[in-house]
């Protein structure tokens, strides 16, 4: 039942009134559909979303009286008093979605039916806030099966400054796609369909299987290398104890991405871009992940509503916890335990390629008197250098060597590209496909040549399928075609980094020595010699140290000696 909120409750939910961009509309309408018990949610977007967003569901729907009240300010079916904010278990609890959207749009049309013989259509024209706090609206009968459809057109049409602040249409759609993807993965029991300008970009089956949702979003490789898990942890704060239920699906550590955007989390049903929880998932993988790589997975948390504050972020991207550190630790340990029982065997040969690394130059170097004296755990080289013991990370060192050699070659000759014959087929998630469309010119300048598969239709898995016809190949080292997703993510990140440089950093990593590779004495000596020849030998391209030093005085103090001499 829809009811008006009292003034005290209104003041506490004011942060929920912000509609910042089309993705904000998608979040609100999708969450309302899920709160209504929908088994199917269909989202249609025209252009960047300001032209039109339509969300249809088969949930419970509303009676005429509730539908007419739902578009008015400070009304909701989710709360009755301010105290309910601390125990609310629904997603759209703020109750401000429809009137806030109506205030920002030229037109909002709501068509709904709670299962009766006829439905109801409510139309709010013109946007803006009426002087009495309500919108002008018309209410009329309508034909519709059980469920609700909301269509929003002309978003920000009377707010030119807000509209001009938006990114490109393709970039704004990518944000909408990211929202829908998060919910499609964290709610595999619901069938999601996303269409952009009449073209289907995502379709999940709603089978309640994580593997099926992963297949629809990421394709067969990720879905076939994912393991489900389910665990429970106890957390305590202020003398109270609560259970944190954690479940989801984790992809094999060899299925990775360059950014953490592909870790999808939800808290009590709300899908979030929550950095603390994403980091906890990545920390749970620990050393299983290659350097500079991030996992792909879906992790859902459920804990008592009183332990979660959903009202801390206007865009609902983050939540507050009674003890955030304890919750993060529960997630990390759950992921770590789940991976400890999964089959994590790897296959494939590692390219050493020491002889083709940067050739040493005739110059004075702090590495001149360095001597390799041992190894530790297949990860580190132990070196003697005067009064210091140097520890060299063999992978980070080789990355630096490869990176500087590649950078020098590219600065003089640019990035070469080589044809892929026959062209390789690569599947991108709906979000990555939208990012590629938004940044295609820059991606192609980096050496990729990409065409949509066939007539541009989507593959049976629901992912965007592309034909990679050429890949960058600096110094004759071609990128793998499936690196396209990482390059697209780097280009679309929007930071100040040079995408060419990011490309070289990634390429330098792949042929480099990995942790656990057993080097011969000669290999180890050549690696250290070449590191000393680098322009910046003390960090890898990603900024991690290559060398740590332990001076002799440390051992003197530790062993209680007066000097480092024998005796």
C-alpha cells in the first residue's frame, strides 16, 4: 500500500532525490521491479537514455489508487516511519524514485496492473515540481497484464546544464549497461533483457544458476571456469553478533581482467559498485592472481538490516556497515576458503625470453658489483652488493626490462599491427561492448582492427561478439586477440594515463618471468645485469618495487654482534 511519509522521515531520505544521469533512472526502476517480485525485467534505452528509458516487469503491479499516489512526492509502500530506515529490507525504500524522475523528465508514463480485470495508466507531463509539491498528472484505465511498465522520455529536457554535463551517448549507455549487468549477475533467478536503440545487447535466462548468468554476460570461457560457493561467518560489534551469509561464483584465476570492475557484489539484494567489498574479494584470491590482474566473480552478502546503512550514498553505489572491517574480512576469508577447495591447476608454457630482453649498455651502474648468491621460493633472487643483501623480484625486474625495450621501439617506430588470419572471434560483456563502441577510434589507433560479427547480431550467449582482424604487435610481439577487453577497459578508464603506455605495460607483463619459474645461475645473472641497464631499474612499469635492500647492520643487530665480522 502506498502512503505519505511524515516530515521527519522525509528529511532523512532527501539524499535519494538526486537523478544525476540516465543510469540513475535505470537503478531506481530496476530495483522497484525487483521489489515487486518480478521474474522478468526488460529495459529499453534510446540514445544515451535521455531520449527514452522504458522498464517493464511482470511483478505484482499496483491498484489504481496506489498508482496515482506513487508519482507524488514523499510517498512509498516501503516505509511508515523514520525508524523503518534501520530495518528496511527492500531496495527502493526511499520512495522517491518516480516523483524524482518525473521532476527531471519531460514525460513519465506509468502503466500497471495488480492482477485485476483492467490496469491503470498515470501520465506526468512537463516535469518540474508543482508549487504544492505534487506534479500535474492524468489517470486513466489501460490494458495490461499483471506487472508494471515505466517509460521516461525527455530526461533533463528543461535542465540544459545537467544534460551538457553528461558524457557521450555511448558512454552513458555503457553506464546503464553496467547497472543492468550487475543485477543480472547478482540475481540469476530473474530474467533480464537489455535493448539499445532496438538492438538486444544482453539477455539472461533467469534459471537461478550463476553459470548461466555468467555465460550470458562473459561467454563460455568464464562460465566454464567458475565455481560456486556458499558460506557463513560471524561478526561482532558493540557487543552484538550477527551472521554474514556469503555466496556467489568465482572464476578461475586465469580468467582475469585489468580492472576490478568485473567483481560484482550485492548487499541484501542491492547490487553495488562497492570498492571495499570488491577489494576484499580480490584479496581473497591472494597470490593466485597474476601481477596487475583482477578477478571476475559474483559475491552476494546477506546480513541483518540493522547492520547495514543503505542511505549513505545518493547514487546507492556504497553502503555503510556497523563494522566495515569485520564484514570485509568475512568476505575475504569466504573467498579464500572457497578457492582453496576449487580446482586451480594451470596449464601452458611460460615464455622466458631472457636473451631477447633489453641488451646491456656500457655505463656505470649501481648493479656493477652485484652478485647473485641464491634464490628464495622461486620468487626472489638474493644478491650480494657491498654491505647490503639485495632481494630482486624476478617478475617485476623482467617486466621493467621488457617495458623499456618496448617503449624505446614504439617511440621510434610507433605501434605496428599484424593481421589475424583467420580473424579471431572475441566475446565482450555488454558493458565492454558499449565501451568499445564509445572508444573505437582510439582502440584502433592502438593497433586493433575490430568488426562486429556477421550482421551485428548477438551471439547465442547474449554477449557482444566481434571479429578481431588485427592486433598491435610492437617489436613483432602480437597481442592475443582476447586482450581486447583489457585494452577497452584501459582506454575507457578516463584517467590521465597514456593508453599507448598502458598497452606496453600489459604487453611487457605477459612474456615476463613469472613467480615460481626456476632460473639457472646464468639466467639469474643476466636478468640482474639487464635490470641495472634500465633507465628506471627500481620499479616495475606499474610502480611496484623490483629491489629491496637489507643492510648488514640489520643482521648485526638481529644476531647481537658488535660488527658484521666473524668472531
